[in-house]
């Protein structure tokens, strides 16, 4: 039995995040044995996505168009530009229905120990986007992890140096949060970033 | 230190780096006070509601418990000992640099309690000391020197390679593994006066020239012991300065 094709499928599935050899094998058998129609659909969808989707010239998320619908919508406020790490973060911001500006998605964050710096993140594209004279404020909404903080700090420096107003989303106790049930890290940070009441 | 099957609890430690592992877990590289650098599997730490997500954070003094033996032990519990403010800006990058030095120069399962205390002190300064009171260069040089000393690569800067006292006016070159040799040196040699070597020995970086010399000397020595490995944090730091 020549299993070269099967081996290739299993090793190809391992390119997915958190998929080890065992899961990859399970997925491959499932697709081949139990759901060949699903497998066919997956193969087509992947092919289509690869040929038709690319990064929006304005916000850097995936779109079939040159500029995505959100970026070209006249209902969005072009004076605000919100910087997020991932498309999932952007969707969360959208779910709040309290932001009507535009976005730039970094598709990552600065990760010094992994060697991900400004070149790997292609920060030149953000600079180019933020240079649009319509932009009045850049809102940094990267994560409150150490890497997200490093990213926000250097983006802030870089954008301020070019004369832009830069803000950072606030952090502190969760809405409805009680001190008694909050982790000490959050409380300590909220204390050090307290504001006039 | 040999490690049989064992259970450890209440161990002071810092997280150096976390990597995704399998579907829902993390593998964390930690620097513990009494067991050195070890690898731990944090089961389920990547699940959205995992309580470990907010605990396994770099640059915070942790209190860990684990069990098992070998390359990867299993994290049993993790708590913050106390909460320091998160590092920010260039200090965060310096913190990452310290982590990378430890990861690349310190082998696993080798206890270095004195170095652990120095690391904790350095991170605490970066987290808590008011910006204007922390001299980053002095902090880095002090840590780099202590690191080399603790790992057995100590520098000798108070006498020359033959054990003779230094002449403050004479010129010397520093050769890795050997020490100070009298002479002008050439090309890539790190050369200094006897007086400058003594200032380095005393960790006295008040003189700008000595401070620069300390930086060059450390870079050359660390590169020597890294045997050609790149320091990613240094490259990223330099690139960020140039933005
Ligand atoms: Zn767009």
C-alpha cells in the first residue's frame, strides 16, 4: 500500500494551530471515511479563499475587494482609526456597537522573544494608513498582555512622532466586577492607573 | 540537580516564555529559585475561562507547584506572590532581553538561587522604581556581569591574565576565557586602560567612556558564549528604536 498521499494530508493538516499528529490523523480519517462531501467542500473553500481573498488595502483584514466594505462605507467615521491585533478582536469591537470609526488589523503583535519586530509586522503599512489626513485619532486596542503592551507603546511613539493624537483603550475592573472576586493583578494595575474621581 | 519523580510546591518562580501546546495547553519555560530553569505543561491554560491565563504572565513573581520528572513536568498550581505593575515601554524590552539571556545561556535543571534573586531584583526595579531613578544601562551591565559570573564565565578585571596588578596608565585588551592582556590589541579587540578596567570591576559606570566600554565588552563576551546564536530581543529593540 502506498500511503504517500495520506501522509501528505496528515502532515498538511498539522499546519493548523494546536493540531498534533494524532488529531491530524483523526481529521484525515474522518474526512476520507465519514465525510467525503465535507472534505470536497473544504478543499474547494480553501482553494477559493486562497485565490480570491487578500488583505484589504486600508484595514489589512481579509476581503475579496481591493478595499473592504467597512473601509469604503460612508457611514463609518474616518477620523478614528482603531488598531487591533487580530480580525477576531475587530469583531469583538464591532459587537459593542459603540464604535463607528475604522480599523487597522496588525495580524499579530510585537513578540521580541520570537523575533517578531516592526519589519515582520510590516508596520510601514500602518504608518501609510494613518498618514491619511482624514485620521484625527488613533486608538490602540492591542491586548493587555506584555506583548500587546510593547506593541501599543511603540506604535504610540511612532504615531505621535508623526503628529497624530494617540489613545489607548482603558483597563481595570470588569463591568459588574467586585473587588472581592477580582484577581490581584487586575486590582494592582487598576490602582496604579487610578484617575481623578 | 537530579530530579526523580517528585512533587514541588510553594516555589518562587518567574515565567520566561510560554508556548502553545496541543489544543488547549501551554508549555511554559520558567526560572525557579531552587530548581533553575524548567519546562512545565500548564494543562488547559489556553481555554478561554482558564484561571491560569491571567496568572502565567512574564515579569510577575509567581508561586508555583508541579509534579513529575524529566523534560516536561506538569504544573499543579500557580499564583501570584504579589502584584507588580506591568513593565512598560523600553523597560518591557529590557525585561525580554533578560529573559532571552537566561534562556540562551542557562541550561535546564541547574539551580542558581543567587542569580534568581538578582533577576527578581532587576525586574522589581524595572516594575516599581520611578523612571528617573533607574539607570537602564547600569542595571543591564550589572545583571550581565552577574549572569556570566554565576554561570562560571566570570570576568577578571582587577588584575591581568598573569595575576599581576593593573597599571592604571597601561593599555590592555580583554580576551574571552583569558582575561586582560597588556598591549594595544587590534581590530575587534576590546581595549581599555588599567584605570578603566578597575572602574568596570567596581561596576562604576559614571564615566561615559567606561559605560560604553562595558556595553562593548559585554556584547563581545555574550556573543562568544552564545556561539553565533542571534539575540532576537536585541535586534527587535534596535529596530523599534529606529521607528
Ligand atoms: Zn478594510
